[in-house]
């Protein structure tokens, strides 16, 4: 066989979940960062081949491991044909995907405003219909109840809100944003979103205003310029990640809705990259140059801003089950122990104890796949010694997929 362009194939980050087709067990796979949620259905054998595409196995390695697993031989040309199909669906880390990504980045650079990417997909595109949906979350079972008009409460210095889709986490969002609805007017919201994509730097900021069905959420460019001046890495290098990331977009929807008839505000949209590499090296985030310098620079920029400011960590907590890489489906009787582990983290967050928070995760190598580690760590590092209060803690569980996601709402006040 001649040299293949897939000699060391590497699969991009995907989600895989079981489906049934014509009575047969199959798997649906999709790009975790896909904007259209398109799925590709593959057989268990094909999925096994994809799990071997780690950038280290050659096609002959894959052929050998497949034969060892199933006792039958698959031709190298068959493997290459399967990989070609997956590559065309942009699921391989390949030249084809790199060219596609560069075209997408260039198109995004030319935009004046970040579009509402999930409008009409994760939430209604029409403002009236969206407002009705957001209103309903307050009075749903598990919701916080209707917003009380009257005297404004002291503005919080920090909040934790989910970033799971509204259909599954709506009432939990409402707990967070009821606090803002009843609080004094805030001039600047620093939104610390979870970056689910790969990134060069630990943090990225977008200079583009965020569009929403309720109008544009304007970015505070002066604040960002001050923030960048205190750093030796480029906050704009990974700006394209903002285009496809939902965690900040969902917060801007609620913010613009709550402030429709209140004084204008600005935002600083910050995506926080993964701490997985830091954890794998048995290091502490505060010993990482980018993390420590960013926390100092953000603290300094907040002091210099002279505005009433609130930080929002847009995070979910545990991700457990087949959809998140587990070998076995998650049973319903396993949910409570996971929620109890969440509460340990939440207690550390409430005390703004970043050492305890990170140590709890490090001891288990983040076995429950808490995806909001970096935004939460950054939040409590900046607002300490504030005191946090848990408002709501909930989960979504899909028995058919054997998977769950937990999320929470918290408020932080100055001591």
C-alpha cells in the first residue's frame, strides 16, 4: 500500500452516544464544537477504530488492534476509506480540517459583531417568544419564583450560572438572574465562560460586541485594553473560539433581557481554557505564569475601572456517563454521590478557598469531568474574600443515554 495521508490519524474531540437502528446497537458521533449538531451514525466496530485514532497509531497499528479485538482482518484500504468519510465530516485533525478552520476564522475576523450563533437553535429567535420562555423559568418547578419589584438589593460581586441549554437548566439560570433583577444597577459584567475548544492560551477575550435577539451587548474595549497591558500573552489569539462557544452567549441573553428598561451596561467576554495540562503535571494553577498574571491583571483592571462590576462564571459541574467517555451507563442510584461531590466543591467556592477547591479536584483527577474548573478558580481568586451562597443545585439525567450533567446557581457578596 502506498503512503497514506492518514498515516497517523488523530480524531478531533467528539461526543459519542448509543442509538438503535433497525434493532441494532449503533453509535451517533458529532463534533463537540459543531454549530449544527449534525451526527454521523457508525457501527461499534467503526467506533472502535476511531478510538484508536490518537495521532500515535499507524494504519497498520489500527489494523492489528482491530484484529486482536474482533478476531477478523480488516484491510488497510477499508480503514482508509472509513477515515476519508470521517475526514469529509470534519471530524479528523487533518489538512482538510485545518483549511476549513482557517476559512472560518477569516470569515469571523471580518465580522463587526459576534452573531447570536444559537438563536433559533437553543432558544427562540424572536424577542417576544424568547422573553416568554425566560419568564417561564422563574415559576417552573425548581424555579425561584417571580421577580419582586421595589427596593433594589446590594449588587453582588460575583455569580455562578449554568451554561447547559435553557431547556434543561432554565430554572437554575433563573435563580442566578433573579438576584440581578432585584439588585442595584451594574455597569460592567465580566463574564468568565468555559472554553470547550482547544486554545493556545489559558484565556481569550473578544473585542466584538455580542448580538442577541434583545439587541447588542456592547464590549468595554477600554477595560480590555487595560487588561491586555498587564499581560505578556495575546488575549486575542484565540478569539475565534468565541464564535462557537455558547457559555457566554447564554449569559448575554439573560443580561440583555433583564436590562431592557434599565441603564446600559457593558461586558467583558472572557473564555477560560482548560486546566487539564496543569493537573496532569501535578502543578497548581497559581504557579502557572499565564493564570497568575491574568488574575493579577484582571484584579488591577477592576480596581481601575471605577464602575460597579459583577463577575459571572458561566459553568456546569459534573459530566458523567456514556456521553462523556464512561465505559458503562450511569444508573439513577449513582446520581446522589456525584451531587455530594459537587457540594464539597461548592462549599470551597462559597469560602473563596481556591486551594481547597483545586485540591478536591486534583485528588480524583477530576473524575467527574467538572468542566468549569478554570472560570470558577479565576472567579474566586479575583473576588476573594467574598462569601458565596448556594441558590440552587440540580442535574439533567438521561436514562437512555446513561449520562448526567449537574449545574448550580450561586451568589457572592462582599464581606
